[in-house]
């Protein structure tokens, strides 16, 4: 299948591209924009102080398709519903992107987790250097994440009613209650000091 293009079915369903495969048009950066580049049809994080790359548009209810590939030991993240550009960590939900393949890696800081909030049901990440396909669905309070064809996350954001606390009482670092935060926000890609690639970034608003 051709890269960074919509299939006829996706066009019929109402998807559109967030990345044209050639440029960073439509994106901004919280750090040095030079820390992000386009290489062979993919957005590449160079780990040179790029900060977070973000869509200039904001989205509320949507299905996001995105492919990622990481270098060994890389840490990154896909942010969504990120409402305050000056505070991505506390105002953007993050699907963890991390080099943690293997069936035992199903913690809240492992790849595929909604970072520090919900662990993946199973670890579906392929080894570093291989592409992974992610589907993130946001509909009201409901968050669903699929990776490489398997459902790994189902989350009801309305259950997070207190700052610094998960519904089961365990502590988190987040200073706001997620249930009270805006549901509309940017899509973001994180520079956490490692090399990572993203492509085929497509969105359908619901």
C-alpha cells in the first residue's frame, strides 16, 4: 500500500491526512523545529531538542491512525486531547511509545499504556526497528487503543475524578483530574531524547 495516502475506503469513511509525507505543514513544535524532520516519507525525531511536535488543529471525538517505529531503547509518546501547549504532560493523554516488547511488559509505563493511567491488556509492540500500527479512538469519555490489530486499552476518562489519583486509589503525577479537563486538544508527538519515526497519520472526526 502506498504511504501517506488515503485508500478509497478511507476517503469514503471521511478520513484525512495530518501528515503529507513531504513536509511538516500543519505542525508546530514546543522546542526546536529543527529537531524534527521528514525522512523517506516519515516524520523523524532527531533527538535534538525538538520538544513536542503538535498539530495546529485541535480535535475532540475522532479515530486516529498512526504508524510508529523506534530505535533501540527509545522513549516517546503519542499525545491526544492535549489542551494546553505549555503543559503537555498534565493536559494531554499519552499513549506510551517505548522499547518494551515482550509478553511480560504490561505495566502503566510500558509501550501501549495510557501513560501512568491504564496498562495495555497485552503487549503488542514489535521489536525496535519494525513498524507498528496504532488506532486511537476518542468518543466522549471513552478511549480505545488498538495496536497491530489487537485491542489493548479501554478507558472511561470520567472515572479519573481527583488530581494525583487513579480510580483504584493509586497515586499518579498528574495535577488535574482528567475527568474535568477539556476533551478538545492537539495531537502531539514527543521528543524524549530518542530516535523515532511516525507516518500514515490519518484522522476521522466523529
